[in-house]
């Protein structure tokens, strides 16, 4: 624990002003939620649509600029065929139902991941949704479908290698900002806060490059039970962290006192770094 108690109390009182710019979520626990109620895994996936809607609304309301949701990993193709097909149908159904409201809220929707294996109807629905919301600026919503973090890094490396081969880029020009721009989340700040529901404490091949300095928050709550209060608890956890990016707490404090931005990862701008290295009550 670091920092004076009075300073911690001040942080806790003013936590709502210390919001992340970008939140990434692994939505885990749908199957266990359904089994606990004697239902099918598909029932859990359907119940998980509601919390997605809640989190999007909360991000819009709180002025959080970007949200990335891990909906289906490249490894999930190994699940039972009936479950996979049911998920694909649910994705299409949800897109067609939710896009008008997302568009009205100013949400720009984009999908990341490999689309080649996805159902043709789903690909068409994804493309239509992206086109409809392309000009919106209130919230950048990324949904990861058939996505893997390692594949994302490999694809970026191949794109840059091809540019070098075509003499469009020199190898010496490939630095961290250049590489980051070639990734699926290129053009967005890295996530400040990662949330995983369902009790597991791993990132499961999600945004491996982008999560290098992200605050990690794990909760036992299963995704269908994740509500606005649970999201607020995660934001409280973020607000009391001190993000050092390899520096000392004293350097961060000195930088704040002088108005100098310290500790920001390259290519990502100055973060809102007034956090303390303590756990919130019940975190």
C-alpha cells in the first residue's frame, strides 16, 4: 500500500473523474450460469446479451471512448458444433436487433478477428452494421469474433514484412508505434482497464500486445449477472490504481506536481494517471 491515507480518501471521493479511455472485457461464465439453473449453454449465451447492452450504455453515459468485447475466440471453434452454430445465429439476431439503438447512441461498431470462417449471413450483417455506424464518434465499440492475440501479432508482422518487401517501408522504420498501428486495434489507445468475469484469472490470448500496461480486474461474477453496479465496481478498482509504466511512484508524483506527463507507453498519449496502488473495498 502506498500514499498517505488522506490522499487515498481524496482519491476515493473523486474517483468518478478518473475514468479509463478504453475498456476491454472477456465475457466469461455464460455456460456455468446456465448449468446452475438447469438450462443449456445456449440459454446462458442468450442471457449474456443483456449485460452487453448495459456496459455499452454505461460507457456512453460515462464518456468512455472505447470498448472492446471478446465475443468468440479463434480457439472457440473447437467447441461442440451445435453451440458454435447457435452462437453464430445469436450474433446475427443480436446485430439486427441492436444496430438501430447503437446508431442512435452514436456508437461506431467494428469487428476484429478472422472473418473467413464465419457464416456468410453473419459476415454480411457485420459489414452492414459497420457501414451504418461508420460516422459515429461517441463510442468506438470493437467486437472480437474469431479473434486470437497471437494471430493478430502475426498478421501485423506479415503486413509490415510485405511493405518492406515492396519497398514501401524500411525495416529500420518499424518501431513500437508503427507495429501497434498494424494491429487490429490500430488507431485506438491501448485498453486502460481489462475486465474478466467468471472467476478465471488469465487473459486467454486476448489483445496480447495491447494489454502490456493495462490494469487487470477479475471478478467471480458470471457474465449474465454482470450489471451496472458490477461495472462501477471495476471502474472504482481502476480509479485507485497508480499506473507507473516502469517508473517509481515518486517520479509519477513529481511529474503530477510539475504538470509533466510521465510514464505513458509509446504512441499512446498521456494517460489519466492519478491512481493509487491500493485495492478498493470489496475489490
